C-alpha cells in the first residue's frame, strides 16, 4: 500500500495550515534542501514535446529518498476548460525502491513555485521591497501574491494581464483573503504602467512562444525580476537585452536545465549565471550593489518537488489524520511468489509431474 | 479524475481473461506497436542507481498517447519480505497532457515481459520448439512458462534455480494450472542439465552482478536464448563468448538502451545487433540458418509498457465494469482559477481596493 494525497486531501491539508503559512513552511523545506545541493542527483528534466504542449518527468534523489514529478504544460487547454498545468508525483525509498507516497501536485506546484520565488527574492531583492508588479494573472498568480505578501512584506500589488477577466478573477480572490487586508491592489492599463516604480516584477505568463513581456526600457536600477513563466525551449518572457544589462545579475536553479529552458536560452552558453544554491551556501554573491538588477530566471527544478513531497509525507504522518492509502504495489506473503500470491488458486495442489 | 487500476483491479482483470490469454492478447498489442516503431519517441530509460538497486523512469509517446513506467530493481528486497521489482505507470493524452490512467504495473510487468519474450521467440526460435530450460525460478518464471506453453507450444520445461525453494514454488504453481496438464515439468540438478537438448533457454535470474549463467559449452546449434535477467549496467547472465559465437544472432529491443543495459554491454559498441522491430517489419533477418543460435538480449523497453497501458485502458472501457477513478487531477469550473476553485472562500466577495 502507498500513501495517497488526492486533490481533496490536499485542499484539506492546505486549509488546515493556511495558504500563506503553508507556502512559508514549504519555502523553509526548500531552503534546507538547497543547502544540501551537492547531495542531490541532478539532471535536466526529461521532456516530451508536441506542437501544442509538453509532458515532463522530473526525478531527483538525495540517496535516501527519490522523487519524481509528472507535469504537463498546454497553454491552449484553457480554451477547452482544462488546466494549462497539471501534475502529480511520487516519493520513494531508495533502499527498497518502494514508492511511499503518490500525491497530486497541481495545487502543490503552484504552492512550491510561489515558495521558491519568494525564497529567491529574499536573497536577491532589495531589503524593504514593498511594491510588486504581477504580470500574468492566471492560475499561479494568487499564490505569488500571497507568498510575496507573507515572505517579502509586499504591500502594493500592480496587476496586468492581456486577459482582463483573469485580472478580475485575481482581484476577486485576493479581496476575499482576510490576511491581505493591508495589501493595496492596483489594476494597471499596461505592463509598463504596472512595472513603473515597482521593487519587484513577477512575470508568470503562459504562452508557449518567445514572448517579450519585459523590455529594456521598463527596467529600473535595483529592481528584482522574478521571471517564472519562461520555462521551456521557445518559451521566454524577457527581451534578451534585459539579461544583457551590465548591471544584471542572473540567478538560476540548475544551470544545465536553465540553459535549455530558461530566459538564458536566448544567450550563448558562456553568459555568466549563478546557481541559487551557491548564493544560499555563501559560495557566490548575486547582488553586488543596491543598483544591480537581480533576475531570478526560474524554470522549476526537481529538488523543489522533492522538498514538497517530503514535506507532504511528513504532514501526512504528523498524527492529525490517518493517511489515505491505495493498492498501487502488491503485498505478498512470499515475495518470490508473485504469481501464486496474486493469481494462484486458493490452495496449492500437491506436486505433480516433477522429475 | 483519472482511471485507476490497483492490484486488486488487476487481479480481477487478469482472472476474467485468464493468464495465458491475457499474455497472448498483450503480445498482439505489443507486436502491433512494434510495427509502428518509427512513430515512437524513444530514449534509454532514466536510471537512478544506488549500491543496492535502481529506480527507473521509462517514458515514450507515439504522438497521440504518452506513457511512462516507474520501476525499481532491488535483488536483496526478498531478504526482507519485499518484491525485487515493483512498478506502476501512467497513460496520458498528448493533446492535453492530462493523465488518463494510473495503473499498477508490478503484475503487469511480469505479464508483458513474458509476452515480449514469447513474441520474440515466435520470430527467432526454430519452428517446432517443444523443450525449454527455465533458469531462475523466481517471481517472473510462471509467466514465462505460461507464455511459452501457449504461444510457442512448449511441452517440456526444465527447471533450475540456485534456490531450491524457488523451484518448489514454481513447480507447485505450474501443477495447479489446469491448462498446463500437457506440460512435462522436470527438475534439473544443474544449469547444464537443464539446458542440454533444450530448444529454447530462458534465463530470468535477478542478481545485480555480472553473473555467468550460460557458458559457451552449454550452447547447441539452433538454440534460441531468451536472456531476460541481464538488464542493468553490471547485471548480465551470459558469458561473453556465447555472444561472440560466429553463428550467434543477437536481437535487441532498442539498441541505444541495450548497449548500456543488455548482455552486449560486455562487448564493443561495434558488435553487430539487430533491433526486433527490423525483424518484425522485414527490414532485417536474424536467423539465417536452422543451426544459428538466436539470442534475444531483452532488457525491457518503454514501448512494451505503453502497449500494456493502452491495452489495460481499452479493457477498462470495454463495458464490463465501471472503472475506479481517483482525484489525482483537479476538475475546475474555471481552469484559470486554480486558487479560487480549490482554496477560495465559498462565495466570492465583492471587489475591493482595485484601482
């Protein structure tokens, strides 16, 4: 039997803890795992591309626990009432190879992406950042807003989306959150309006193309750019000249994967970047001056899902509720007798025909 | 919601159809998919090795359906009452990226491996093969016996395992199968005794090391060797000189993966092999003469699991039973409103604080 967290279980877990608290606790778990960076088996995710989307597998292991996430990205899904991104994942025991937990990760991916964004911003953005532009008001946007309000102290949020109903939806959802009572939410007429004067700019758009959400003229000294939406070959959000500013400091999660999928896919492989784990472990400095523009070129790395699955597995066994379990793996009296244990007749007959 | 086949569901499905019939039907599905070989996205599986085992992800896609399998291999698991190999997998829709089916694949892997072995033997072994040596009498052995009895017409089976209790178990299980009433089962004192005079030799041992189950002196002209157990770097079953016989014809599933994991890992990359799909599609001939020794250097390829998952999904929707379903993926009224749909308050409040 394998522990199971379905969508209903996940809703219950997150509501019990509170969304912002959940994100903040998850960010601590992610930070703890990034500090163990060298222990993890790392690889660029295994992507299966089609004309209209991608399906990816993202495995990692620290030698004790193994995890993988299945995640798709299909921007046109919303036209037929489906989600752009769905995901699920498994945590397994390296010693036995047995899966321990199967969990929904659609909701969890939104939570962990927001946790990672805010964690990176804590290390990269200027202290005292209070204003954030939020470009792209789709499925991920509320999570980003809650994370930056809780973890960075953002108190003014400037919204923009090409789809005005997405902004309506976001504004409605934010207004319904009691803990955001001290958050000013502004609706902006253009990306430039939203970005002007912001301390932090979060881009979380979904189009599978080389979009130009942020152009060089919009960028101001000291800004932190949290570029979430460009996460696939051919799917970027920043004009390349934004990355090429002399004062830009680009931070990635796992360089070999980001060279393929991140904003830096627009640049030669020699373009200098810093891995987040290096910043966290004091091995590198990203922001040299308050006027530097820090860019978190985020694509999402398997370690973040590992942290989420490990955290969920711990929450599931904290004694609050009995975990749901599913019969994904057989339990056999004799492990060498798969056939007899599962398909044999009720009792064994006497031995026949054996020389 | 995602269709779900747990261990109990799989037991019911297989018992409804019968084990040998299930294997034979699955072999037809696998054959049909191998005929479409060029349509599949192929890659060597993604393996995470530890000292005592391996966890692998095996994805593939034909552009319409995507599948992957999670499978571990931990030979020492049986010492603690656990299975050496457990597996599960997912079938997904390439157009939307949505998973369609999550299924147990532990039992299914044994069925599909036997189906693949017998399918390959149909194309490679001498017509009229009636005697098979079965070396390694563990979890996979009954499935191999049933498949070769049904699909090849094997009527004499010669058993050997270093662990006599494994052979006891296999003999018991075979004796309890009414459809094997015409099968003579001999218990042999050594590998050489079992192999002598056999038309087909199936090796399905589990040790994670370079074992030498078959040595050159045991091999007779015309034999077909079904080498199932060597399927991992450092895990082989045949002495390299068996492969190097001038009359040996080595057939693999997917050459780039087999170079890493198959018996041929013992040989230079220039050693000639033929892919099974080429044989099936008439693009290559493996057996040139009745005296050739054909060797199916099987490691298990993602396409076989794709076929199994596609077949299971079809069986699940044949109208016999309502499929079980699990809430692995959210269903939302508004797909852009992940937050509101799953975590929002019951009703939306009126818009506040939006400029």
